[in-house]
C-alpha cells in the first residue's frame, strides 16, 4: 500500500528550514485507492473536483466538491476518485504547523480554548461551502495564478483569515487541533479505532497505522486488550453484522458480502459457515421461518 508524508512529499524543503504554512494546488488525472497518509502539519483541504474519502482513527467521511475539511496532524487513510473518465481530481491544500496555530492563539487569546473546553466528537471537521468559503477559495486560485509564488507572510495572513472564520463557524474544530491525536492513552486509542465506523475492507495493517503503532506492537497490544488476535476479531465483527442483516431478511448474501468486507462470495460463504455452521442462505431461511 502506498504511503505518503505530507506536506513533505508535495513541497520538498531545501536547506532544512520549513515555513509555517504551505499553500499547494493539487491536480491528478488518476484515481487512487486507500493510501496511508502521515500529516506532519494540520490541513485545510478544499475539494474542487472529484471525490475524497478520509479515515481517521475514530471516524470516516466522504466529501464532494463544495465540501471542505479541516484535518489535524496525524495518521489517516485517504482515497481520491475522479468525477468521470475525462475528469480530473482537483483540490487546494493549505497546510499549517503547530507553531502557526500557537501564533494565532497568541495573537487572539480570547479564541484559545480553556482547560474546560472539550474537542469535538470527530478528529476532523467538515465545512459546507457558503459565500465566504466560495469567495475565499476563488481568491486563493487568483493569487496562485497571478504569480509569483506567495510569500510566507501572505500565506500566514490567509491562514489567519480562515482560522478566524473557523473559530466563528465551528469553535470545536480549533479545540480539536489543540487537543491533538497523541493525547489518548494507547488502550483507549485502540478501542476508539477498532470500534469506530470504519471501511469494511480495512486491514489490520491499516488499523495499526491509524493507532500510530507498528504492526507487531498493535497485534500484541490488541490481543492483550481483547483476548483474541485482531484478524480473528475483525472477522467475527464483520460476520456478526452480516448475520444481523440476514436475520432482517431485507438483503441476500449476494447483496452483502462486499459490505461485510469480503472480496468474493465464496470466501464469505466459507467464513460464515465456519462461524455459524450454516451457509448464509440456509441461515437466512432458518431465521425467516
């Protein structure tokens, strides 16, 4: 699986020093499957064309043009999809460091969350396009096309403008950034990740990545926490969901094997029979009667 380090891989830095903000236009003519992404900076992602799916340790979201995300630094999984065979995937990415965020709260201390403030329920925050965001993104495009390259101070001004907007529209978004993804205890992090609403086909390797752990460390700590290897646990959870759907009688096995995280009907039937002693079809008939 592909792994990306951002913003390093899109804005290589010569000389060792890195600016506090990066404004990067991004265009590709290729869809990408799920990719491991390590964000060293926080990110405002403005989707212009295509579709994007982002998975963090505790939640997944899908965005289309007109929806924008504020993503905290850390590990996540992403995929990008073209709108059509002759379309491109286009976005604007505004990266900013912890130092830039600290400078913002130093300048605007009344906006800094107090000790009693709690971060939002999700690590990321989604913004629907309104008149301000539409005009803001348009202004970024004009500045980038006018050249020369935007100075660091100019980019800082645009970041400040956007953070002020975010602090008014979704105050919890900035609280989440301040809280950070690394403050969660290891066991709490594992529980939050594996019990979240994650993609059906997610792998143990991807779960370890989202937990900021090596695969061997994740497997060891998971087994200690749940009393079973993560592969076996995932299989049991997926089959439990499938069994519940079969009991409801609204879906056939051929309709839900992919939803249960299996790539083929035959592998789904084999796993289901091992756990429940019946094929999915016979299981459904038995419970329907």
